[in-house]
């Protein structure tokens, strides 16, 4: 009898232990779900009327280095729709960003571009596709002269630097590899200026030739270090008519993803 009694007590104790363990696991799973939800903003694509271009692949935003992602989002709009594009990038690869640029440059509707904080290099090139460029007082753009890989010791240089090197020392003092790099850089340099001139004439047809040439000089001629930033006042001085501030609706969208 005593053995049966203690056996029953053991079974009751074991049942309680297993029940408590199950409760702890359920609570832990709930906490994990709550923590995950806190980290990720609630995103709905319903009635989404903007394209958000970044360097990230998080949250389903458009990576500037993926023309496929951009085309997927852009294809949801009609050619004459008004586009609202938020840009937050520190640069991008020449091929994909140029593809996005060429798509935007033939868009027939109004393009509104919003720069909540900064859009550097290839991001600035895309910003210049906008009919209206909205910036906050602390927002920044940068030069758009293309950068290319040089060698193992020097990661990247401006294409203008390679052109200047050739002008300084002559082709005969360059290695075969440097000569090939020079011709490639010259093509990239000329193409970049041609593209910029095309989009400025399209979007700012009231700009004089002098103003367009001045904007191109400051953005694309390689007269500054590539890491230079242009603030709103400098952009006004250059001749670019930016609008301030970014409408609160788009600042809120930005802060939803990047706090």
C-alpha cells in the first residue's frame, strides 16, 4: 500500500512539472513573437503610392543595386502616373543605378523625390531625376562622378582622376592595364555628363544653359572629392531649386523604417 501511495504522489508531481514546463515554453514563444513585432514595422502594400530606394534589402524596400526590385515596384504604376520616390542611400553600383536612372528619365508623369536625410553618389543621380526635389534643412546630396576600381592598393578612384592622370603623364607612360582603364573611364565620364544633361533639360526646361552647365560642373566634373556633401544652401548656390522641408507624411514613412 505504501509503495502504491508514493507511486501516485510521484505521478502527480511529474504531471505538475510537465504542465509548468509547457506553460514556460508558451510564454517564451509569446515573448519572442512580441519582440520580433517590436523590431519590424507593420508594413502594408495596400494603397502604397511611393517607391523607397535604399541600400537595404530589409522590409521589402528597393535596393539601389537591384534594377529587378525597382522594375517590380515601378511596373505597378502607369507611365504618366505621379511618382513619389524616397531615397536614402550612400551610393550604388554603376550598372543597376544607371538602369533605374534611365527608366525614370523617360517617365512621362511628375516625379517627386524626397530626401529625408541624404542621398549620395548614385542616390544623388537618381534624385536629379525628380521634377520636384524635397529636402530637409539637414538633408545632403553629393557629387555623381562615377567611381571605378583601380588596383589592390587603391580601392576606388574617380574616373576624372584617371583622365587627369593620362593628361598629366601621357599614354606612353601608362601601363597597358592603365590605358584600358583610361579609355573605360573616358566613356563613363562622357556618358554620365550626357545623362545628367538629358535629365536636367527634361525636368528643368526653364533652366538656362548656363544654369544647367553650372549644375553639371559641380555634380559631375570631378572638381570635388567624391565624399563631399552639398547642403541645401550650397545646392541653391549651384542653381538647383530644391524645396524644403520634406512633407511630414514622407518624413513619417522614413522614420517608420529608420528610427
